[in-house]
C-alpha cells in the first residue's frame, strides 16, 4: 500500500515525506480534510490529496 514515488505536482516525494503516508491516511480516516492534514504534517496539499485518492482507489480495487 505504498504510494507512487512522484507527486501529482510533478515533484519527487522525499523519504521523509513518504514516512508520513500512514499518518495522512489515519488523519483522513478520522475525518480531517486535506488542508488540515497538509498544515499539520507540513506537506503540500496536492500531495496529501493524491495520497488520499490513491488510498481510496486501492480500497475500491480490493472490494
């Protein structure tokens, strides 16, 4: 369940950012919106959004 290594913003995702992926998903499942998650974890909102979309698509494929 690891996201793609490049962000939809065209930049590369660093290892430090990638380590925050589980936190992003946990916060999203607890009903935080992407802007709140990005601010709290100091990530770009487009990156957070892309990860949430990726996670949702993985869930649909598994169902």
